[in-house]
């Protein structure tokens, strides 16, 4: 980011990116090397289908 690039960093809530959140939660089960999936892992099928349909997810937080 110190190079002559135009970069931005934004926070994305886990409810807005459930697939990335699910991958992060399962990451401890993977080898520490790069993981490449030839097909969608079973735990992501429903998440990606809901995302493709535009299902919205509310953000819950405790006060």
C-alpha cells in the first residue's frame, strides 16, 4: 500500500459476506497452505445459494 497505488480499505460486516465468514470459520480444518477448491465445499452451498437469491441478513449486536 506504500507503492504508488490507489488503494482503499473498507470494513465489511460478516452478515454482508457470509461466504468469507464461513471460510474463515472453517479455516482451522484446512492445511495452512493455499487452498483451491475444484467445486463448492458442502458447507458453502446454502450460503452461496442464499446470496445469489439476494437474501438479506440482519445485523445483530448486543448493547
